[in-house]
C-alpha cells in the first residue's frame, strides 16, 4: 500500500498483516545479503570461505592480517547500513508500509548482534572494535544508534505507531528464532 502524506490514519488492519508477512522475505534478504557480503569480501581477498544462513568463516587457517579480518568483518554491517539508508529513502519517496520490515530488520539485526557480543563471543562490529584497540562496545553502539535513528525516521514517516512497531518487534523476534534454528538444522552447526 502506498499512503499519502496527508492521511491522518495510514494503517488499516490489512496493513499490519501485510507488514507482518513482509518480514519473511525481508529476513531472507537481510540475512542472506549480510552474510553474502562477508563471504564475498573474504573470497575477494583470496580466502576459501564457507557460508550458512547465519554464519561465515574461513574453511581453514587464519586471516593473513588484522586488516583482512576487519574488511571481512565490516562487509556485512556496511551492507546492512546501506540497506537501511536505501530503505529510508524508499519509504520517504513511496510511503510503502511494507518496506518498514526491511528498515526495522536492519536495526534489529545489529542490536541483536551487539547483545549477543556482550553475552558470548564478539561478532562483527564488536570484534572490529577489539581489533582496532577500542573498547568492544564503541563500534556496535555507533552502528545501533545510527540504525535506530534511521528506523525512527522511517517509522515516523510511515506513522507506524506502537502497533506497527510491536508487529515489527514480534515478527523480527520470530524470524530471528527461525533463522537461528534453521541454521542449526540445515547446516548442523554447534
């Protein structure tokens, strides 16, 4: 649905269902593109890489340098930031409510990565912070704040309100759970 800027109540019951449904392809694309960016950067640097729906790594050995590790580690987040920027631009130009799923997931994916980094192993931005000699939380915090601002602007532009954001939160949680469990089931990872 494309809504006019002047509409007071943009969201109908079917709009919430459409938004919820779009979290399925948005999740596949968001995770797929993010992990593929890591994989492609590793391959471009000459490494033999493996990839699953939620993870990427070296087939064997280690990176030749911290620089290579930083490049591979940042490729995924940078593509996710680009996704958020392009989606916000798209939202502002078209007012398509379903596109909010792509913006919210970009934010969700990076805040979840930040939380997981604090609970277990540092990943992506947290690992890069450590490689650069910074406290672990610096780059993840900058990333999350940047994406939060974009998500806020997109949600405000669409007038998502608490219902739209609640649906986005619930669907992001459900789809993330599916990603994690499907990754373990499909690829037999630990």
